[in-house]
C-alpha cells in the first residue's frame, strides 16, 4: 500500500508539472535574422513571442551557439541620438504577443559572433522563460539590411 501511495503522489506531481508547462502557453514564431557583412561581430534576431497562457511570463535569458552573448536590447531615440541598451527581462503579458522586429523598439542582439551570419543559413537560439522554461528555435537568415524576412512562404519555421 505504501508503494502505491508513493507512486500515486509521484504521478500526480508529474501531471501537475506537465500541466503547468502547458498552461504557460508560450509560442515563438517568425524567427529570422539579418545577414552580417564582413567581419562584423554582432547581429540581430527578430521574432514574435505569443503568450497564450493565463498568466504573464518573463523572458529571462537567451543563448546561441553562434555568439558569445545573446540578449534582448531596446532602442530609444532621444532627440537625434539613437541609444541601445540591454533588457534584463522582458514581460510577455497573458493573452498578448510581443514583436521583436526592425519596426519595434526590441530585438535580440547577438554579440561576439563566432562566424558571419550568411543569407540562407540558420542560427539556433534558446529562449528561457520564468514559467514556460526553455524554448529552442531556429532563425533563418535574410539578406543584409532586410526589414522583414524575404519570401516567408519558403523560409522554414515561418508562419
């Protein structure tokens, strides 16, 4: 009987853990990057984070084997001067989405690139959320200076 109780407790804890991960409801779409010219050591990745869950979640960390560091950056105009600074965490409100793209204030910055980002190739990134845990995604690399991914229908992972 004791073994049965222990097994049932372990099973219910596992079910609660799985339900919590599903409730987090984080989805990452439209992941792409710009190609980098020459020996540039930084690049940008753009994506959309959708929180289908019932609670806010926070993007707390980003890693990529393509770079020494990856983080969300925010850009702000002050007068005629553009500044960019890292964002330690980014809240994704429940039932909302956040776009990190060239038209928004946010993007993922890759610093210390180990090789140039070349058009047509891909780069892997892992996003860590406070509630949803890790999400591994792949960015398809568009041309240098692209303002949006080219031909989204032919790029893997694009919706």
